C-alpha cells in the first residue's frame, strides 16, 4: 500500500494494547500517531497544538473512555471553532446499536467503527475522513478567496485616483496569495503608479517597468498571465536581494488602445489553477476600475472645459456697481458640478445671480449651460427675477424633466439701491453693511424643475456701502458638519473680510479650504455715481 499524506492522527483509548494495535495499523499506512489514554489528555494535547499551529489531521476516539465518553469528547471538539475542522472517527469494542452510532454521528463524528475490524477498513475509513476534511478545507478556502475577491472588486471601483487603485489592487492580491504583492496602474497622462512594496522604491525603474508591461500586452486585450524571470524583472522592486525567483505577472486591459494594469506576486505563491484564475478575475476587475477612472477623468476634463468656456473669466463691468465673481472647480478627485454665476446689465438695472444644477459631471455642466443661456435670452424682454425663475422652471420641466437646480437671482437699481430678489431653493444672499451685523436676507422658494408655485420677488434696500454676497453651497458644505453651522461661519467671516468685493471672495475661498464640490461666488457693492 502506498503511504498516505504526511498526516498526524490521534488515537484515544484507555487500553494500552488497543492503542498499540490501532497505532500500528495507522503507521503502516504512513500516518504519524499520537497515542492518548483519556479525554482530558486529548483536550490538553489539542489546546497545545492549536497554540503551536500544529493541529492533528484526524482523531480516532474510543467511545468508552473512563473520564468522559468519546461522544461527549467529540461534541466538545466540534464546538471549538479552531479544531472543529478535524475529522473524528469513533470506534468501540463493545456491542453497538444503531442508536449508539447515531449519537456519535449526531455529535459531529465523520464515521463509526465497530471493532474488531480489518486493518484495511480502518485505513480506508481514515483516508475517507481525511479526504472529506481536505475537500471541506479547500471549499472553505475557495469560498474565502471568492469573498475577498468580491470585496476587493467593490473597493477597486470605489478608488478615486490611480494611486488609490494601485494600492487597493496590491492589497487584494496580497490577500489572495498570502504574501507581499504589487500592482501597477497607468494614469491618463502615462504615469505609472505602483501599489504595495514597490511604492517607495520604484525610482528609476519606472521606464523599464512601463516598457515591460506595455510589451507584455502588445496586440492583446483581456487577461494574460506570465512568469517574468530575474533578467526581465527590474531588481529591488518587489523583493530586495538575490534569489528573488520568478515573478508572476497577471496583466489585463479592456481595450487595445489602453495601457494594461498589472498584478505581481512571487511565482511560488501564485501557483495552482484556482489562485491563477482568481488573480485573473482580480486583474480584470482592476482594468475595469482603471477604465472607469479614465472615463471619469476624461468626462471631468470635458465638463470643466465646457464650464469654463461659458463662464467669463474676467471681472464683469456693470455700471454703478463693483462686482467680483469666482468659479473654482472641485478637487481633481471630485466630479464637476453645475455651479454658475451671471451678471448682466439690463434697461431696468443689474441682473445678478448664482445657481447650481443638482448633480455632477458632464450632464450637470450641460444643463448649467442651457440654464445660463436661457436666462440671458429671457432677460431680453423680462427682468422680474420671479418671472425669470418661473420660465426657467418650465424650461427644465420640458427639456430636462430629470434635472433640478437652485438659483438666487437679484435685479438691482444701482442708483436707488432697490433690489428685488427671487430665490429657488438656494442659500439666501448675505447683506454686509459697512457698519453693523452681516445678515442673510429672508427670501426663499422651491427648487427649479419641480413645477411648484413661486413667491413674488422680495424687495430690499441696499445702501451704497452695502455688499451683497451670493455663494453656492459647495463653498460651505462639509461632510459631517451641520449646514446651519457652516452658514453661520460664512456670515462671520464675510463680516470680518477686508474691504473690496474681490478681497471678500478670496478671503472666503481661503477660509473654507479644500472642497468636495465646485463653487461659484458673486459679490456686489453699489458705487452709485462713483
């Protein structure tokens, strides 16, 4: 008979001769045998082995032990999460009934032997128990790897930049192969980002790595797995020092005109069809996430270009007023929104306002452009802010029924200082007098695009030294901070800002620091006949 796998089997029996005979049968089959006489000694032995990371592969347990019957011992073994995977085979020299065997199996045992029994049957039962344990272990391990792959896929698609994607992919690869691993992702500008051990020491090897990865996927799409021997793999990237061995590269890309992503791990850790298949799926998910990042970056660039092309970058010149405007896109990791400002001279006064299309990216920027152009067109024959808001509301309902927007619009007579203001779901404007408290004006109304009734424009009187400030919520909204607190902070900072509309805008942008949304600001001070 061929020896079995290198396995350790406990033989638990209080009779010396039985332990010796059972042990001899198992040793002949190639197993290491640990003889034990009592249930308590067995539990102590298992506890020590768990601590040392050397759990036995199986246990043959006599049912009639002196200190605790074998069925109860089996029940305790199966109740322990760290040793429950070990198969237990009961045996008994006493006459056994179907009820005895049923009790043993119900306690978690894998088999029940009635001795005397032929040695071949003992060996076959142990082999079957070990085989079943290995199958269960392999199935559990595969289920765990699949669960990690599913989690990693979600995390990959949550990455907001190439470096974060490379780090996430490297961590997921290391979790699958259970050793240090790396990942490489190209940015939209061709920069190679490394995740994992090479992140701090990639150095001058960037060019060599780029060439290696690009050539490895030349003319290919999908997934490719290959081994890179020492002469090809740049030294000191994944493992330092000699004797690094081959590196398993798993590359993937979604299109032939895209650079590949790459997962890298030691060949010795990435062997086996199952591991290589999972690494292939992980590389494919990384390539899809990289494509999503690239698409988002391209769309952001288009949206930002569109937005900037329709928002004048120079200070608008309005008779009788000093006006400063600012548009600041969100951080490079955030999507472009639909924030805008407008400042128009009309026969009835100055028409100024800020607005924000709900949503982000190219769709929001496109709707913003339409709203801004529609406002300019409507203002040729109608200057009442409330009427203009109603027309914009109908325009959104008709042409963009899925879109909503906020807008604060003011028509100001620069000579008399009379302002008529309509608000559609926007942060109210702040009036900042030269002396006294800055305050939000009490003007409200529903969002554009909902088709709801709108109040008439509210009249307000502005003194020549007053500043009217309008901002979009991207300036002050901070995750985890109540909007009312942020609005109060805005009011206090605006009141203490240096004189001048431009200085006010710059002070606010500096005070509120980094933002997750784009921002539009407009500050206006009446100058009268200056």
